[in-house]
């Protein structure tokens, strides 16, 4: 079996979901530039194809991660084209504001379908291929898994579930030699932040479109690359996120006190505001829907 240098990604075979834009696209380009072989999947075929061309005509496929059969088929195909797999980055995710009372329940359902089931389906399909001594799975959670804001309940719930999946999989894969990492990002300079949280309702709470301020994407991508090279258990960006995570109850209390004044007005706005998902979603059956 080929052994990799501890601080290098050269030669690694890496599958990335949600690779058309944002974190996924930037990561694919940087890993390719540093010698990794990447395979890409996502929803936006034209953008995905452009990223693939920039990555040396890397293999890619359209794939709705919320569709288990698609994920099984596409992952098997891409792993075959790569000739094996060392790393899977479960990055695909969506966000959309949701008042828990009076909001559209479809927002919760779609968010869980992509951010939770999509991560699970990805790990389920790719897991057997990375179950070896060089294997690594990185799941992209969020600071929102630890600190929960108003209007972001669906996103926070989904990212807390992703964290749970990562922690569980780490234990279940330990005997294979594979390792699992969890990424916790605050508000980065991506479409996820600008489209998902740059709303009138959000501004009504905090007076601007973000809580912590938008951080540049570059350092986050550098951190992810280092995590892949060294198979780290945790990735954070910006750096200060590492200091928030151990003090979740305190951080949650501070946030609740700091944002309480604008919540009533923000909820009124959010119940009427047409805020899109950060990525347009395909029609898919609602898995939680049951006939009476």
C-alpha cells in the first residue's frame, strides 16, 4: 500500500461533494494544484464542468446528494475513474432562513435532506473505499452546530447532526485505520453566507448581514488542505472558532442576550420575506411526508 508524506496531499485521490462553487470549488482547485487527484460532484453542471477543467479535466458528475440511489451510483463511478479513493470531503450543503413557528416546513425538510441525509449517503457510499490505513473522511459542519442563532434553526440542527455523524463514524472506522475530521467554519466569504444570511430579517436582528463578520475563504481552504494531508480530527476557520467550541453554553448565552432585542421584528419580516436556498434544489420526494 502506498504511504503518503504527512504534510502533503500529492497523490491523494479525493472526492468532493458540492464542488461547483464556494468551499468545494476552491478546495478542488488547490488540491489539484498541489498534486492531488480530485473527483467532483454537485448540482450545477456548467459550473462543475468549469471547475473540473481547471483541475486537469478531473472526473465529475451531476448528483443530488439527497437522492441515495444517485449518490451510490455516482460515487461508484467516480471512484472507478479515479482508480480508488483516499479521501472523501462531504461538503455539499444548503441554507435558508426559517422562523421555526410560522415558517415553511419545506425549508426544514429540504435542509435536512441535503445537509444530513446527503452527508450520510455520501459517507455510506464512499466509506468502504476509504476504509484503509490512509483513508480519511472530512465532514463539513459549522460553528452553527455549536452556537444557535434565531432564524437559523434548520441549518443549525442539520450541522449539529453532521457533527454527530462525524463523531460516530470516527469510532466505527477506527479499526480500519481510516480517520475522520469535522470542519467548523464561521461566516466565510462564499455564496452560502451572502445568499443564506444576507437577508432583511437577519439585518433586523443584528443591524447587518452577519454576526461575526465575513472571513476570507483562503485561510479556510489552507486549513482543510492541511487537515487532509495530516488526517486531522478537527478543522476551524477563522482561528478563533477553536476557542468558542469548548465553551458552547457560555457562547450560546452571550448570543441569546446580545440578539434578543430585534428578534420579534425579524420574525415578522422572515415570515413574509422571499429568501432563496443558497443553491437551487431539484424536486425530490419529501421523505418525512406520510399519508393520513
